[in-house]
C-alpha cells in the first residue's frame, strides 16, 4: 500500500489539486491518501475545499496578518516536520509555484519522501517575473523525483535542465479536469450559490461581458493606472459592452481601480468571487482580460479569448496556439486588442475556436496510472 500526502495552501493550488485528490481516493485499495493544507490563503482556500467536498487530514492554518515570504517559508518547513515524521509518506505531491510548493518540497526532501511536482516545467527564464513564483517552481523542480508536465514545452524545459526523461510525464493540466467538473456543476439546475444569484442581478444580458481580473505585484503602481485607463476608454468606445471586475483586496490594486473606475456606468466593481461563481462568470463572458496564470489555461476550454496583462508568461503554449494575446500594461495595446475582438467577428471566432493546448481533462488519471506502475 503506497502512502500519498498531497500538500497545498492557496486557492489556485486547491483548484488544481482537488481532482487529483478525488482520483486517488477512487483507488483506496492501492493508496492511502491524505491531504495537508498550509492555509497560505484561508477563506478562499476553504471555499474551494467545500465546493469539491474535500476534508484535509492536516491543517497548518499558517495565514497571518501582514504575512511575509521569510516567515511563511520558515513556518511551512518547521510545521510540516511532525506531519512528515508521523505519516511517513512514500510520495508527496506539490503543485506549481507557490511558497507552499517550494517550502513543502524542501521539507519532504528532508523527510526522505519522493517529491512529485504537478504542473512541472513552466519557465519564463526571468527570476524576477513572476516573483517569487519563477524561483519557487525552479527549486521544486530541482528537488522533485517525478515531474508531471502539462505540455511538451514544459517537458522540453525540464530536459534542458538535465531532468531524466523517464521521470517526466506529460499529462495535460489538472486545471482542465477541475474546470470540466466545475462548469457542469455550477450550471446544473440543482446547484445553488449566493454569489451566482447576486451576479445574475447585475449582469446585463443585452451587452457583451468583459471579465477582468488583476493582482500581480509587477503591475502595482503605474501598471494598474494604465490598465484602468484602458478599461475606461473601452467602455466609453463600446457602449454595448459591460465590464465586471472582481477587485483583489490588496490596497495596491483597490486604490487605483476604485479611484479611476467606480463612476463608470458600464463597469461593475465587485468583491472577489468564490471559485464556483468565477467559473460561472467566465462561462458567461465574451472575452477575458487578466494577469492570472490559471485563467490563461481555463478560458480556452470555455471558448473565451484572453488578453493577458503581462509582459512575460510561463505559459507560452497558449500564445503559440493563439488562444491568448500578451498585452502587458500598455494602455493602447489593451484598447486595440480588445476593440479588434469586439469589432471583428472573424478575429473573435478564430481565437475562440482554437484548440486548448492545456489538455483534455484526463491529467489526474494519467498521474495515478503512472504512480501505480512505480
């Protein structure tokens, strides 16, 4: 009987690891699977756990006011020590590029467990963009014993770093597994959600919806001023559109967004959304403007073009496939690319119908089969 410990701490990790937890629990004759959360995020993480009906065996509850990377890294490593010593897992699964991922990889290596990196091999090759994620995933990749790469590009990045090919499996991204389950659930007639009901009261179904999200550190300051300037002009030039913007709670985001956009008639600024409400809103949108990594993967599966407010991306497959366009925080470029999709039906149709390079929804099955054969 193989013992698995699946560790995550933020909402994006929870979304992408939830289907893996579910898949391993289908095979309890071969695996003892336990979940440990660091709660690097708290409330947002709990919402995802409830939606996917997952009850962690271990909850470190590490989130603190004014948390910083120094204390968080140290707290994760030291808090995981007694859990790793008690459970003695054969395999520890970490995801992507968070501080939880990096610190849990180090702790698991110290404990002698085999480290399995889900969503392995993403690189921008710029250690400061995104910060600190690029270094986090590089450290996790250096420590990991098995690498579950979402795409062939990610696999090639690992091979260039001299990772042994037999330890790499191209799986597709587990976020597509999660999205397929979630989209079906939130659109079912028996699913009730307070936030979705509230969204229905503000959504103007006679207008094309542009969904906006933004939070990245590198866009704070002038970047967000440029973004807001662009959004304001887009709605003024296109009165048949409506922007709904769930605004991140960080004051560096809230201040420019509310100062520049709160009086614009066709822009609705709302509180951050739970995962199911966000999936529902993505499904109802015409196009999405974001600086999120995960949305770049999810939206193409729903047929939604994405404009990415970043200068670099560790997900070049979407750019190459044409499902996303990098616009950075350049005001004119955000406006021009948005107007092109709004005005040109052929450009929109082409972008929305392209194949999603991030998978078919069977990533977790591939991971479980791989581990079963070890």
